[in-house]
C-alpha cells in the first residue's frame, strides 16, 4: 500500500512507496478492542538503500537507529502508544521524521586544543609540593 510522502525538511522528502506499514495486535489498555483490532503499527523503511537521503544523513541515521535496523538495512519503528490505528500510524511517521532530522543536523565543530595557563601550572605544582611536604612530615622523626 503506497502511503503519502513524508516531508522531513525542505531538502529531504521520503516517497510513499518507500514506506511499508504493517498493522499488528497491540497490548496495553483498550479492553476487548485490543484483542480484536490490530492497532499497533510497524513502519518499515529501507534506510541503507533509500535514494531520498544524502550519504552523510544516511550514515548518521544508521548510527542512530541502533537495534531498530535489520541486517538488510531496513529500519523498523513500532508504534503502539495510542488506541487508534491512525494515531499510531502518525506517531510512527513522526518518530521516523525525528530520527532523520537528528541525523541531518550538522556535525559539531572540531575541538580546538588548548593549553593550561602558566599561572594554573604554577598553582598545581605548588599544591603538589605542599602535599608532598605534608606527607613527608607524617613519617617518623629523625633520631638525631
């Protein structure tokens, strides 16, 4: 079943044919409805082979997906938070969107190496020698 396209941001849009949904029985509250109606949604998205994602975003999303990613590179998001099938469907699509938006964030700037100031080095060495003096004075007195 082809669903509507999922708009992530102005540059990334996932086509509806890439998303596969499967409805399964859900546990939790809902009374007899839980036993009769398949309200939980399993959303499958071929993350590793999708043409919709740039390579950098795809690699970051694979790292973020963790155990939700199969060996074949298919991401599975299961949503059973709500009692209705439609709300679970929206929840699964929203969670996929959040994952891809997080993967699309620019990487943090590289760390710049810094050196301690001369004053902080002198204070550290002075404190070290002071602790050494205290420890030396704890020993037995010399028998002069």
